[in-house]
């Protein structure tokens, strides 16, 4: 079913995300593109955005404990595949649009 989704080329373009793991990522994110205001909101939902608190002269940066664990697990899989020799940048051809997706 993922093969018919409009974002199939983008989702499976990440190292480590094939049809089955890509389908899980799509299911966790959902089909509503307006659900996340920007990439930072999606990153916070996945648990990869740090929490920064500042008060006076002190600044505290901690990890996010409340997150979507299934999506965070898939994000770690992509990071591990990239670290272990997978390509860092994929070029995905979306018809008339050529989109470079960087994995960081």
C-alpha cells in the first residue's frame, strides 16, 4: 500500500527505510500534512529535538522523555544506517521536481 502513496519516494529514500519500515513511519506520522506546523514540530514529536530551558544565567539542555517511541526507534534506525556506511544524501526525482533529502 505504501507504493501508491505520494510520498513513497521520499520515505523510502532514507537509508534503512524500505517498504515495511517506511510504512510504519508513514503510519506514525499520519496523512494530515497540516498536523505539524514545520519540521521542528515533527522532530519534537519524534523525540530528536532537545529541550532547552534558560533562567537567568543558567541554561539547561535535556533530552525529550515524552515522544512517539515507535517513530523514535525508526529514526535511530535511519541514523545507524547512515553512520554504518549508508549514503548521507539521496536524490529523489518527483517528476518535475528534483528534491535532495539530507539525513542528519
